[in-house]
């Protein structure tokens, strides 16, 4: 009779968080099974790992789901129509910057960094939830601008798609800054500067 993997002796929620931090820091392809086992701790064996999570890919998907349900929620205010369009965008940028610089987890945004998590075509499908999240955030930025246009807050000659791409590019770039050790205070000041682009597009009162 084949020997079964030993019973799990670890907190599964804590294990997901620990694995998430490793994937967040290194990406999917660069993270090995041995590193995951070490991060999870509890002397977990390979059979126990597979019994608990199924596979490295399945664990990664579970970690992504956890990230998207928690850390990534900082940009959901883009869809809050109770907020003024400018307020919603600025809040999303500032919340994201603060989260990316917080202690207790890797710097940067896993969603933005996820574009490098699975570089080969065979692995690109693994990171599909992150790709979809980036698209949702991009659409949320555009929705804020469209709301401002509909409300008559912007000049008629404003290129909404170009303006949305500018803000989206800035947001994605925050991850590189965070990884390079740029502090929140510097990012926060930069957000005040980039929001000036919104004001330049606005109708003069």
C-alpha cells in the first residue's frame, strides 16, 4: 500500500499568505516548489503539499484570488459612482501607492508585476486573472474620465483614451518605484502632480 502524505500540520490561511508573498516577490516561474515548501513551513513534504494544494499552478491561482480579494481592492473606488470622478481616480492612485509601500509584504503591486510572472506563451494563461484585473483597472480609469465628460467637466477636445492611458501608465509605474525603494511620500507628491493633468483638461470656471 502506498504511503500517504502526512497530515497537514500548518494553518492553511497562513500558508496561502506566505506563498502569496513569495509569488508576489519572485513571480510564478521563478518560484520553485522547494521555496514554497520552505515558505509554508511546518516541515511539509511534497506529498502533503500536493494533497493540500493540488499543484504549484493551483496554489498560484489560489494566491492570486486572495490578492485580488484583498490588496487589489484599493482601486475598486474607481467604480464608485457616489464619488466625484476626480476624487475616485485620485483616491485609487493614493491608496494603491500606500499599499505598495506598506511593510509586512513585498513592495509593488502583484497585478502590475504579474505581467512578468509568466513570460512564455505556455504560462501566460496562468496569470490570466492578473491580466483581467489590469484591464478592469484600466476600464475604471476610463469610466471616471467618461463620467467627467458626461457631466460637462472636461473640454470637448479632450482625448479621453489618451488621458486614461496616461493615468494607467503612471499607476503601473508605481510598482517599479516601490521595488526601487521610493517612499510613499515621494509617490504621494507625484500623484498631486499627475492629477494636474486632470485639471488642465477641465473646463475653466
